[in-house]
């Protein structure tokens, strides 16, 4: 499965067509992402470089309407949390817009991954689209964010850590990993 990369990536639409995300959570994730992009001086239209076995080396323009509330910097002052949550915003959009999967639920702590996925063609087949927690799906998403890459903290290193995590937890099935670095900005997508 390779990405169809002929679209824009609008971070304001993190809530659109994502069954496992509420509008309130989507707004928070969007703000976190915008805070991290703004931290590095990125403006709407900046290109997100994509790589990995799910993404041909390609760049997508990131767009958003600069709409942060005045107190957003104070609300998102913990940049470590904002980095992780901002990376989730981009990862959810990448999965939703460029893969055959839908994000259907947040995974409970201790599962070894962040979200449950379901192939889009099976989304309505289970007859109960609103209660995904009662099902066990063999499709998983793990997300990691990096505010500023360094030699000791790179997308490649994080990807290796996530692979080891899947092995440690014995996570079977389809495992997607998306690592986002905000300084470039760049995202690595692997299956």
C-alpha cells in the first residue's frame, strides 16, 4: 500500500471522517500541531517531507488557517506534550487521507500502540460503528513526535524504537508507524 500524494494536507480537518476522534479532541490536536509549526516559524503552505515504505519521497503542502486563540501559547506551554499531540494530528490526517485505513479508537495504555485502525471498506460492515472498543482489530497505529531532530533523536532512531516496541508487546497484524519531526517538517511512514 503506497500513499496517494497528490493532495494538500489541511491540519484544520483533523476531525473530518475520523470515527475515533471527537471534535473537541480534534481541536486540541490541531492547536498542538499549529503551536509546534509556529514554534519553528513555519507558515501555511510549508511543505511536509514524507518518506518511508508507505510514502514515496515526496512533499505535501501543509495548509491551515492561522486561528490560534490568543492564550494558546500558555495553554500549550508544555512543548513535549504539544509535540506528541501535534504529531498525532498529522498522523491521523495522513492515515485518513492517504491510506486505506480509518482511525477507529484510541488504544488503552499498555497495548504497545496508540490507535486501532480498520480498513475503510470494513468500517460500516461491523454494524456498530460507534463502539469500536468492544472489538479487537489487528490493525494498529503508533505515533511519535520530535520537536527538533538531532543526531541522538531522529526519525530513524524513533522508528527503530517503535519496531522494537511492537516486537516487545507481541503486536501482531498490520502495524503502521508515523514519526513526525516539526523542525523540517517531515514525517516517516512505515508498515
